[in-house]
C-alpha cells in the first residue's frame, strides 16, 4: 500500500510536539548565527524550473558562511567543477535550503529561504582572506531557521572515530568515474587527485 494523502500519512505518526513546532523561527537568532560561525560545512539544496532537485556540499574554514544580520547569510562561491548546478538553479527558481554541520556536534541547523547571486564588491570583500577570492557570492534571505535534533547523526555515528571507513573500501575517484564514463587508459591515482585538489582549494 502506498501513502497518497496527508490523512493517510498522519495515521502513522502522532502530531508534532509543541517544541518541534515552536523551534522554527522566521529569522536567525544568536544561537543560529553562532552555529553558522562555527560550521565548516553546509549542504545546499535547490531545484530548477522543472523541479529537478540538487543537493551540493560546500565547505571552508569555520565561518566561511557569513551572517550579516538575522535575515542574511552570504556564501562565497569557491572553485568547483564548473557544472554550476546550484547557481543555475538559483537563477531559475531562487528557493534554497541549507543544512549546516559542525564536526563533533550531532545537532544540525536548517535554513530555508530565497537566494540571489551577487558580484557586489562589498560582499566579495568579506572573503578577502580566502586563498581564491570568489567571483560571486550567494546571498540568502532567511525565511525559516531551526535547529534539528541529534537523532540522525547519533544513529549514523557520523563523528565517531570507530565508525570511520578506510578510503580503500571504495575504488579511487578516478577509477569510479573512469568506469562510469568509459575513460580509456590508466585512471588518476587518489594521491594525484588530492594533490591537484589542494592547488585549487
């Protein structure tokens, strides 16, 4: 049996508790802003005009994402693979979701809102300390902000050193992509790939 209505869905789950409902804020409070200040990693969710979805990781030193005021987050666009999925989706739709993480902290921070792309030099100067100054910044207007409970990260043991996998459990990135796209010849080694990436960071 498939669930096809909210009424069916709600027969399986109790109503959300008051705490879960009230924790959603219309702007970032000091706790949210402090969380972002300490976070070195965020996943950005967006969609294009056909509703095709994308989730893209972004990272940097803690504080790489800047909060200018309770309603504004700015993320510099660091060098990537130039697919520009997130940036093109922002141009097409503008709705965006962010999931911030802090290593060692099982709670996460969820931010929803709208985004636009900016080449404003005042915004880009916020990233002058970066090795590669971004060409543009993603400016997010926050409409929802809430701290997410620790259960998912506790279940996954994401930060538990004993749960870490050795990189050798998978083929190298070069081997996997070579297999996927049919590249001929010897694949790039993991060591060579990491050395190349370090030059681009």
